[in-house]
C-alpha cells in the first residue's frame, strides 16, 4: 500500500473544519444579519425575525439524538452529504418566502440539515482517526466555528447583502454549503482508519496504548441507554448547557450592549470579530492541551475565563475607556473556544466511540434548546428593564452552575447492564 507523506487523518480534519466553518457561518453568524432587511421588506418586528434563530436551534436540539444514532449506524459520510443537501434546499426556498410561517419552515429545514453535517458527525470522524493526538485534531477541526466570524460573516455583511439583496444572499448561502461540504466529503471521507488499512494517528499496531486519558471509555460497551443511567452524563449535560447558553446569549447581544453604553458601532463590531478570532485560537489551544491534561480540568479553565469576561462586561459603564472592552473580549473569547474540544474529549473519554454520536447528540438536546432560547429570553428581559445588567447577572449564576457540575464529574460507571 502506498504511504502517505501526511497522515490521512489530517485530510479528515480538513473536511471536519470546512463542515464546522460552514455550519457556523451560515447558521450561527448569518441569521442576525438578515434582521433589518426582512424587517424593511415585510414589516416584521425584530422579535419575530430573531425567532427564526430560535427555530434553527430547537430543531437541532430535537433532532440531535436521532442524527447521532444515524451517524453511529450509517457512518458520518452519508449523513454529512444528506445534511448539506437539506440545508442547501432550505436556503434556496428562502428566496421565495413572503410570509412569516414560510420563513420559519425554511429555517426549520436548515436546522435539521445542519445537525446532520456539523458537530456530531464532524467530531465523530475526527475522534475515530486520532487517539494520542485526539484533542489536537479536534481543536483544529473545531476552530472552523470561530473562523467563520472573520471569513464568512464579513463577506455576507460587506458584499452580498448590500450588493445582491437578501433573497440572492440566501441562495448564495445554499450554494456555499453545497460547494464547501459535499465534494471533499465524497472524495476524502473514510469513516475509520481501518477502512484504509491504517491505525489511529498513523501509528504501528504496537504503538497503540491500551488505554489513555482520551480514550479510557473506549473499552466499555457504552450505549446511550447505559450512559443515561450515569450521573456523569447528566453533569456533562448540565455543565455544557449552562455555559453554552450563557456565551451564545452574550455573543448575540454584545453589540447592542456596547452601543447602548455609547461605544461606537465600529468598536463594537471589531469586538465581535475579535471574539471569533479568540474563539478560534481557544479551540486550538484547548484541543492541544487536552492531549496532556484531563479535559475536565481544561473545561473548568475555559468556563473560568468566560466568567472573568462576564465580570468585566457587567462593570463596563458609559464612561469606561474603550480599552476596557478588551478586559472582556480577550478572556471571554479564549474561554468560548474551549467548549467543543473539551466536550468531545470528555464524552469520548468517558463513554468511548461505539455510541459517541448518540451520546453527543443527547447532550446536544438541552444545549441547543438553551442556545435557542437564551438570546430570546435576554431580549425580553432587556425590553422590560431597559438594561442588560439583570441578564449578565443571571448568566453569571449559570456559569457558576456550569463550573460546579464540571467539578463534580467523575469517571462514568454503569449502574446496570442493559
């Protein structure tokens, strides 16, 4: 068999990176850019339009366990291709909308499609191809989520929407999804290194350790059912749901908050872009660190950095110097970057890979529903108080819950044989 100069697993990482770049660019950062165009076109309020974002993540949360099971049974490659096609169709249909209900239906289709080509299959692929360097590989792949903030988002906001209007921009997002995701997936993706006569990390058989911190759950026949009977699963779900709901709410509202305090829109927009850059760096750093330090400890550090950022954000005032924004942006963005590599490593380390997709998807149920409703609840809280102080105080409490749950996590032990 021909030898690869670069371990083939890194081509898998590239595909996973592009999947997550696309997912984040079109499904996380793009929706907020369509608020004003749709409001001007149809007279819809920002509340009803922003509810489209909620629809995307509700559908993702509800479909995640089923998509996870399908990834485990049929392989990530098929699901990625099908998911990209469904997402593309959803964006193409947005070209024809004239009513709010059709807008929600299209966003629901997009949410379903994105679940099938984003975090669940992408991390499942990478974890199968790497063992000793799993954290490093997942960190590189997941950096695509942050990279979308300064790769795809500026293209949409600066060129597409002003130059072509919102309908054609939706069509472009559909084409972008198909082009970035499908060709390389069909050409490159192999579900496991064994399918090519290879081993994880490109190692020789005798170099594979019997058990490591990253794969300690792999020797047990964990299923979703047995995982659900462990305290470890529920602590993981509580911790990442509380933290991810908090950081998504902050990201979706930070520009409004900073401009309310009197910071120029340019400075607020730069701060948002830097959050994307810092998140990208954080994913790489936390992923690399998880190969040497238990992911539980790295997640604790990531959450703590976000808490530092929230404290700085709460203490910003209208008379704060512009430089004070960086006391929030830098620790917060680096901490945000840790969620996916840490979560992937904690789940694979505790429950192995056999049912990784189903277990990861089950955690995603609560996490995506929190992501869907967090920004919406924050908006209503602001409308009733005309300040974000109460919102950020609540998020501080949620981070405390995330940290407490993470500290309490212990190695998963099955309570029953199912």
